[in-house]
C-alpha cells in the first residue's frame, strides 16, 4: 500500500455526482465484489457511494494496534483513515484498540492532521490494561481532546480455555501462576461488582476538554452478558452498544435489549478473507428485519490486512444490502444517524434531503416535523433519567437538523454542572422555575454534581430565554419542584 501522501485525493467533484453511482437497487443481484487483495494487504478500491457521505464508522482496526502479538496486521493507521474519510465524504470513525488506551491519543493526532474529520477512540478492558480497571478508564477519557469515547468490556481475554495460546499471556503465565488469565464480567447469572462499578463510573464522568458522554460497548460477550450489561447501562443512563452479537441470542433477548434502548452492532466486513459473504449478508439482513434499522449501528470491523479498507467495506456492504431490499433510509440510520446518536453528536446533515430546485419548484418535498404538547408530555413521562446521577432528568429529541432540538425536564435534587466547548445552546423555559447559574468555573470537572464556583445566579421561569456561548459552565442550583425547557444546540465547526 502506498504512503498516505499519495494514497488519497480530495474528491469534492466526485461527491457531487454520488447520486449516479449507487451500485445496486433493491431486489437486484449485486455484481461480485471487486478484487481487493494486493500483495501486501488490501488495495484501495476508491469506491464512491452516497452511503459514505456523513458516514461514521465506530469499529475500525488500525495501526499501531496489533490486538495482541501475532494477530492480523493492520493495513493503515489513524491518519491514513482520516485522509480516506475526508476523500470519501465520511464524517469520521472510531479507532478500536483491543490492548491499550492509545486510540484516544491517536484520535487527537488524527484530528489535528486532518481537520474536519471526527475521530474517536475505543478500547477494551483486557488484561493488558488491568482488566476491569477504573484507572485505565480515567486515563482513556482524560487524554487531551477528550476523544476517547467508547469503553468496551473484555474482548481478547474474556474466557479460558477458549483463548489459550495467547502470545501476550503464555510467556509469563508459568512465572505468575496466581495472576488471572482472563477477565470476567459475570458470575452465577449476575454482573460482578467490578463490572457494575465500571458502568457506574461511565455514568458519572465526561471526557476532558470536549465534555463527551462515554459509551459502554459489551465486548466479546455471551448472550447472558450482553443482556446483563445492557440492563445495567440502562439503569444508570449509560449509552450501550452490543459488540457484534451473533445468532446465539434468542429473539426474546434481542427484543429486550432493543426495549432497553441499546444499539446492536452489525459489521460490514462481509468480504473478509476466508469468510462466507452470503452467510454474513444474510445474517445482517436478518438483524435488520428482527430489530429494525433504528436499533442498529453498522461499523466495519475492517482495517486489517484480511479485509477491504474500511470505506470500501461500507460501500460493498451497502451494495449487497440494497440488492436484498434494504433501503437508503435504513442505511442512513445504521451508518450515519445511529452512530451519531450513540455518541451524543448532532445528527448528520448528509442524511437530510438536499434541494435540487428553488423553493416551490421541482418535485414534492417532505413535510415538516410536528409533535403535539400532549405527545411531548407523554414521552417525557415515560422516559427514564438520562443519567443516573441526575435527579429526574428526562430527554426527548423533538427535531433534528444541523443542530439539535431537545425537550428536557429536571426535578429537584442533585443536578449536573455542564460545559460544552463545541456547542452554542439556547434554553427556552416553558414550565416551572428554578435558579440557573452560568459562568464561573467548575471546581471539580470529574464530579459534576459539585456545581459552579463564581457564576451568576438568575431566577428562571416559563417564558424566559438563556443563551449559552461555547465554553460557558451552567447548572441548576435550585429547582422548584420541576422545570421543563426546550434546548436548541448549534455545533461550532
């Protein structure tokens, strides 16, 4: 594979023509996947497709991660991937490291090298980071930029003897007979206290600098473990992603995790060397039919030498799925919208219809979004607290555009202080009253219930507006029973 300086070119002109390049339509048999194998790894096929515009791949395997000694080499690093994402019109990706927390640092470097591409880190709690180790979580989320966003339960070290022969374990195992050889999360049908404590920690913290929400991925789990982790995540308000579960979960288990609000990962690595593409494609279609696209995040699980490159994986998967009846709307949800929702990002602008004619001209346009006051109130009443440490916070997304419009209700009790470096927020209070503090500093960013020091307090009630520029700390120091407000967020790009 050639070096990054010559591998990729910016392709804005090509992206303007993407509507002409869809490779397969519903019901048709797709053409065989083009040959992607080169002498030293995958060839860059430079595939273009509308599915890439705004895509967010949350499962990319990149250098220098090796997934443990002797595992499959990676075909590109995080900067290579960022350049590819830029050339293809992708929004970004998450770099997954099995064995350490370095993906958070790589995300920071890749963002600096390729501005405008959203790069995040994802790491697993395996033996090399101490297993279920809160210090590793804190390090991951404290790396400059705060782009370490997905903490995953064990993958490479989940069970023994299944994982015997691991080259990162066998050399030292005889010398340290009392050290654990695997990382457990469940015993006798219940989550271990350490696993619960890790999830509680994720509920409490935000990432440094970017103030991001931390996501729990379930790792290489059993069906029972997937469900137990999803239950605990929901209980504490932590966003949950089931790591590519298989067909060994029952329909009832899948429906439970869907009801819990967890996202289920379906991978786009249909053409991995040695695998059976038709079986993988059929399983992906089954998952979409079983769960609905609204509950699925499609990551690639690509980037290794035995797979096409990640952007090509997305295009090849989209072509195969279209040929089996999956719609563009379903692809957009799985590849663009749901990954953004999981990470708490503004929805992708690429998923919105683009006008090709002046207003009032051309074809029929989509209607606006309407929700009645009764519907909003019902949804708020039914929703669970967004964060376990926030007293009665309920959230309902009402409309999505370039920013985000949300209705929130908070009740009296310990509420979080917050600061968003990359957002302008507007609050319009519609019910209730309280004391709202803005400005000043957060004395302990790791304990957001500690409030604000030195801010300005203001009584707020129905009809009032508050505008919060980027970087403004804010907090309810007092709530008179409950307060409901419409929150509009505008990302700073």
